[in-house]
C-alpha cells in the first residue's frame, strides 16, 4: 500500500461501535455523507465472516476519487481489532 499524502482527497475511518459498523468515508466530498448504510452514495456493505466482527461500510465518493487502497486499510484496521 502506498503512503499517499493528498490532503484534499483523504479518507476517514469512523468506528461506529454503537451500531456495530465501521464506515470508510471520503473527507471534504462534494456532498455530505450520512454514517448509515443507506447513504446517498449507495455504499458497499461488507458483512463480516465472524459474527463478532463489525460490518464494513465503504462509501463511494461523489467527486470520483478511488477508495480501493483505503478499503484495504480498513480491513487491516478491522482485523487488528479482532485481537
Ligand atoms: Zn456515503
């Protein structure tokens, strides 16, 4: 994974422990995102194989930036918290 530093195209991982979801959100997007799986961007919902794990909600940017690399990072965050 490349350590790209593009402050205008940053992504944020928000751990919503209260609803058992981890949201990957684009920062400073052209439209607001709701931290819900029915967000207007129609985020990708990845159910965990382990029922004790959190559901990963990967939002799609409205401005077209790519999320693939960060999605991998989110997986890493998720698995790290299994311990
Ligand atoms: Zn969204």
